[in-house]
């Protein structure tokens, strides 16, 4: 792997305390130690990533990208990071079973512990296949027509957010992103056209065929948020970002030979519009994302699957 050091629980605890302090983020030593102890093998075998938002006071988040088959739900239930089985646990279990040899990756934060479980589907999967299965809540299946109307036809990752009871659907769609294309996608969550300078900034950094994530309520099917992602920003180049995000990129430690910086432009009503960021910490995030055929910032690759989309 492209990391200069192996994962160390002692080092990680030191680094996560320091990074939370840099962001003035809340930190629970007890919860963080419980997470590390419970998922030690995943942190050692996978790639670990820091996550932050622009909002002052938000916890520092972190994730492992799993490399080995696992059952994160069973682990979380056993140690009390999840209280009980829910519609969220059922959905991610069923998706995992449906796509065979999947790995479950997890998001955590420094205050509350487990936040999300998610899986890579092994490639581009038709949205009808992913969302049309009988175990997917009907309120989510009902959104297929809306997704197709804006050419969101193929999904690569799915996730569940335990705290908000949402499903997160990660589409790849044909680009490049334009003001018109951005506007039709933002209309999914009831928003109007974004400022032209925002679209220009997004277009500058996202790949030509780009990733857009849609957050869907599992309670009523409401589309709550969309997010455009730029993976592996060019070294030394950053879009215009809030001060907290700039501080995060500058100060959060990385032990990878190739540090991966990620930016997300999240749009939604009622506080849903903000900037979020990720930074590879250890375990060679770049290699794992490449294995998963993710398109990096600046890529002009055309996904052949999308060539069949009208």
C-alpha cells in the first residue's frame, strides 16, 4: 500500500484528538476508543479518511474504506454502536447480499460514533436494478421516474444513514456539468439555479462524467439533498472554500504517499447547502478509489456504459 506507516491505534488516537482540536470539534474519547477497538481489523486492512464540513461545531468525521468482506452491522449491534435492527440495517444487509462479495465501509464521528454503512456495488448498476428490488422501500422505488427524468440512470455506491434514516445513492452521470444540467439536478430538492460562479467552480474540479449523490428519506421518499464530488483535487489547487475547510486540508495529518483531497458541494433546503471535505489519512485511499474505477478531478474519461443512455 502507498502508506509510509501501518495503522496504529495509539497514533490514530493522537491524530484524531489533534485534528478535532484544530477544527474546534467536539470529541468523545470513550466513543472513539470503542469504535477503534470494535473495528480494529477494518482500520488496519482498509484505508482511513478524515471528513469535515464547513459548519463550526460539527464533529470531525472519519471513515474506513474496507478491503475485506465484513459485517459491520453485526459488529455495531454487538458492541452497542447500533441499538437495534432498523429499516436501515435491513436495507444495507439486503443490498450487500444482492451484490455478492461486497465490502461494507463505515462513517463515524468524534462525538456519536457510527453514522453510516455503505457499499460499492462492483461497478455501474442500472438504477432500476438497484432500487427496483422488492426489499427497497416503496417510497424510494417511487423516485425512479424522477431520477430517469434527469438522466440519473446508473448507481455505483449505496449507503444508509442511521441517524437521519436516509438512503444515499451515488450516481455517475454523463457530463460535463453545465448551468442547465446543474439546475435540473438541483430541482430534485426544490432549489433554483445556482450562481454561475458556483457552477463554474464545480465544473473546474469535477471530472467530465461526474458523481452526484442523492439523499432520500426512508420515511417518506423525500429527496433531501444532492452533492457533487471532486475526488483527488490537483496538488496545490483548491476551489474557493470556507476557512474551516481550508484549515482542515492544511492541518489534518496524512501518512499516505499520495494524499487524496476530496471536496463535495452539497445542496439542499433548510441548511442543506454547504461545503464538505475529505482527506486521506492512511491506507492508500488513492489506490482503492482507482480499484473502484472512480474518476478523479480533471478526468475527461467517458464511461462507455453512459454512452447507451439517451
